[in-house]
C-alpha cells in the first residue's frame, strides 16, 4: 500500500496558527444546530420517499436489467 | 497573560461550547429514531460483469454521468475507459506516472483526470481524435489522493500536503486553497447542489467547506484513525465516512454531529471506499479484508456482503441511476453487481 507520508505539522507555539485556530473555532461555534430527532426524521423521510426509485433496494426485473446477460435465442 | 496563553484558553472554551451545543440537540440517536422503520431487505447481488484488463492493483474508479461508461486507474500505469454494459474497453490512457491514486470522469463525459504520487492532477480530453493531455495541474506539495470535476472548467483536488484546492482548467492555476486539515487529505465528495464539499483526512476529521469563499464551515469528530472514504448522502443533509478504524459513520450537517456508527465486532479491517444506493438507504463499503459490506444506513445493520475479490477492495461506485454497484480491487479486476 502506498505509505501515507506524514504532513508538515505547524508548531503549536506558532501564534499565527493559534489565532487562525481560534478564528476557525469561532466560526464553527456560531452555527445553528437542529435537533437530532428532526435530522433523523428528515433522513428517514428522504429514504422512504425515494425507496421505490432505488433499483438496488427494490430489485431489478431481468427484462429491465442492462447488466443481465441476454440468453441467445435458438430458432427451433 | 500572554496572547498565546489567551488563545489557548479561548480555544478550549470554544471547544467546550461546541461540545455542549451538540449535546443540547442530542435528544435521541438515529438507531432509536429508526427503530420503527421496516428493515431493509436482505441484499443479495450477483456479479454481472468481471472486467479484466488491468495488469496491476486498481486504486480508483469513477462512473460517467451517462450511467454506462466508467474510468478505472491502476498502478499498471493506465486509465481504462469501460463500457459497463458490453464489458468492453473503449479507451486506454497511458499515464506518465504509474503511481496513480485517483481518477475522475467529468460530468460532460468529455474529460477524465488522474493523479497520485506525482503530486499532479492530469486532465485528458477523450473527444479529440487521439486522447490528449489538456492540463497538468501542478502546485500540490504532496500526493494527489482524490480529484473531482465540477465542470469542464473546474476541478477539486485533495492532497497529502493536507490541503484541498479548486483549480481553473483554463489557466491551470489554483483559484482557492482549502486550508485547515492537519493530516493528509484522503478523499472528498461534492454536495448535490455543488456549493460545498466535504473532505476526510489522516487527522481523523471530516470537514465541510464552502467552495466559493474557501472557508471551513464545520468539523466532524469521532473517528479514531484516517478517514479514507467520504460521500454526501443524496439530499445533501448528511455525509457518510469510512475509516482505518474499521467503522463507517453518518454525520448530519444540520445537527452538526455523528448520528450512527456502522461497525461489527467481527470486522477488524479498515474501510477503503464507499458508495451509496440511490435513496441512500444502502451503503456499500469496501474493506481491506477483500469484501464489500452492505449496511442499512438508517438502522446500522449489515444487510449483505459482496464477496469475490481476491484482494483488498480499493474502490466502489454506484452510477447516478443507481442500477448497479462497481467494486475495484488490488486483484486487478472490477466487478459489477446488481
């Protein structure tokens, strides 16, 4: 496996880095969050509404499956 | 108190504040919320195509938006373009550097891209009489782990230099550099509305970025090792990640936290890749143990497995019409299942 080279680490003594980190945390702290119950309900609704369009979930009839090998016809 | 001390104190206070805010909205968890949902059916998919052609490990694959063509990349030094319906190879693109880690198909179908240990993203035009290199995007100081086209004029890349970048294909220059990860960036996924993307890195964090202003908007914690794979949930409100810690996780963007972990005590191999079925209900996750496990994204249960590869599954992909799933492996084969 290709080895993941370790990145250059910014020294934690670097004041500019500390300022950037605080600024970033301020941005992340300021967002509005919705309740997990609502987030879950919305995801469940999305899955429910789209399940019927999901071929891998519903199964694909052989006649509509572009990957199904068509059997050769034999003329008797 | 020196400014450094002040900064450290404020950082700690902000982290505590974020954790408290996440806890405050954690009124349930996804598994409990989904307990009333009917289980997904047991998923048994058959191998419909076994695509032979590469001579070495396959590292990446990507579907075209036409649901039929796909590009794969192997350390045999080639990109192959396949017609998945016939199983035929449509094109072969020889690579200058065989140490490829990623490939991508442009939404238009006109271009493909590849990159890896050469630190570059090379873009090829498939529609000229002979396939031509149109640009070499050269500015990253680390390996290219992932590339995705927004259009024929813009490409997003993730790199081992810990940055992601948005490139202008006409000038070949970086328009925006996304700085915040402290570990190699390993993967990225574009939001359905194309205004943002998420990245996963070796710092075990996933981050949400605004493409236009370059700002990191949110950071998702929870994994305990490198995040190798990431994907937006259809609908755009959640993301799924896969990690060397052997788990996948779902994070909701609006609740700003992890909703569910997909794990099994018997599974102790890292996750290399993942793809979602069209409704998002099924997660196809490729593992180091040669399998691709299928998870019910709402209930957190394993509902199937794709076995057949003789080596690590390195990449997975579901085409936009959701009609199949493709797995690519270090065994040099691609398989199409449905």
